[in-house]
């Protein structure tokens, strides 16, 4: 199952939205918090809660953060066969190794290199405003960008500039 909606709308999802999902299927959340552009003020995120943790609480199930930093058109057009030079890497953050592997396999089949970005708690490293967000980096550059990320939100990615 993929949850790909504006961050602010996660609170409006029906309580039974995941009732039809296959048992044990990963829940991939692609959401990003765009406070100035779309989502407005979400207090928990503004005071430091990781976006994916916030979504996970709304859904009531563990999530994996993936596909949130690639432009949809690149997802459609820039996949390459495994082993190709210049293959774009996509970070995946999540707590369940088996479900993470399912997402890795999906990313690989779509023509991208999956990169382990840690746990859901670590998923801030791929949020908007971080060095990896919106970039078409290869595996090594993606790992470097994830390592260079800092948890502080820049003014562009806060509801109110500080």
C-alpha cells in the first residue's frame, strides 16, 4: 500500500483505510510536509517530530518512507537496468527489515538503486530541505547526502520562519 497525499490530509483518512491491505504488506508513505506551500501548521512536526513518525501515528501502523524525494516525472522516465551507470538511488527508511526488502525489490524493479536510510526515526534525513531531497544522485552521492543532513528545518520548510 502506498500513502501519497498532502501531509495535512493524513488526519482525514478513514480509520479502516488499511483494512483491505494484504497481511504483512509494507505501507509506503511518500508524503512531505510543505507548511508554507500547502499543509499549514502541524504542531508536532513544527516542534521536531519526524514527518514519517507523525504519519505512522495517524495510520496506526508502521510505515516505510520512500519515493518522497524524486520528481514523479523522473520516476516514470529515468529508471535504468540494474548495474547501469548513472542509475538514480532512492533512500528508504523503515523499521522492519523484511518489509524494507520488499520496498528495495520494488525500487530495483522500477529501475532505481535502493539505499538504506535507516529507521523511520532517521527518515528526517530525506525530508524536504535536506541534501538528498529532490536530487538524482547515484548510490554513493545519496549515502553522502544522507550523512550530511542535519535535523534543523530551514525557514523554507517551517510554517513560520524563525
